[in-house]
């Protein structure tokens, strides 16, 4: 407890040393089947000053990219983007059907319940790099939004 207070005091005195540049919440990864070599990682990002997500890496994947979804000739497709701006004071949500972190060249299947470490590489306005690592929980394949009941047809 005392350590924690000391640490908080230090952080307040020396904001440059503050570790959490970006507040990352609800990180999760979609579970994979044994044939799948890629999956998405999702989370909410909130920053107090403008930051840019310029990349990511994870011990479970050979290649990690930042992806967006875009409509091409009427078909929703995902594609890699070099960076994603995180405006200050706003929550940027990485979620299914939108921005996500793509874990590719997976070294092993990711069953639900597993934990995956993901390191985000961020850049501030002074082009200074910051890295933040989160532990994301692997959730079942059909995870999207909060579970919906009554999905059967009309009565
Ligand atoms: Cu993707």
C-alpha cells in the first residue's frame, strides 16, 4: 500500500515517467480453430494526449498488423494500415467489424481462456516511441458483442 502511494506520488511529480500513456481496457482475442493461422485482437484505447498506434507485436504471432475494415466494390474487406491516430480524450475502440489488431502466422491455436500478451507500439506528437503491453483473454469464436438473447425469428 505504502509503495503504491509512493509510486503514485512519483508519477504525479514526473509525468514523463508515467508508464501508462494510453489507458487500455477490455483487451481480448478471438479464439482460433486448429486450422486457423490468424485472428483478431480487440480493446479500448483512451489517451489524455494525442498518440498514434504505429504497430504491435505478440509472442504468439509471427506477424502482427493494425487493420481496418473498408468497403471495396461493395464487399467489406480488412486491410493493414500503417498507423491509427488516437485522439486525446476520446475512446478509440478496436472491435469486430472495425479496427483491430491482426495476429497472423500464429505459432499455435488459441483456445478460449488462454492469455495472450500484446505489446502496442505508440508514438507521441514528438515522434517519441512508447510501448505498452497488455494481457488479453482469449474468448470463444462467436464472441462479438454482449450475448444476445431471443435471436430466433418473429413470433
Ligand atoms: Cu484483420
